[in-house]
C-alpha cells in the first residue's frame, strides 16, 4: 500500500491515523531513551539490578506521561 493511498481515503481518517502512528512511534523512541537513562542512573553504583520488567514499566509510564503532554499541547491549553 502506498502512503498516498492511505491519505486518500475519505474524511481525513487516514491522515488522523497517520498522525497518531507518528506520535506513538516518537513517544516509543523517546521513552526507550528515557528508560535507558533511568537504568544507567539506577545501576550507577553496581549494587542494584534494573530488571527487564522494570525497564518496560518505565517505558510505559514515560509513554503515558508523553501522551498526556502531547494531548495537552495538541488539544489546547
């Protein structure tokens, strides 16, 4: 499917889906970087271990906060 075909469906539905997908991908990438930074700080003294479960919970929380900020900015203050 071409990108143009996705945007040509009526009622701007494709554009909305495309924008939401871009926001989700950007939030995921930023959240992974935030979680990696948190992991580096958490394991700084080598006494504690940052588990995979904690990592993905941090990614999820970061994505939720990013989504709230995005909704606040895009929805108007």
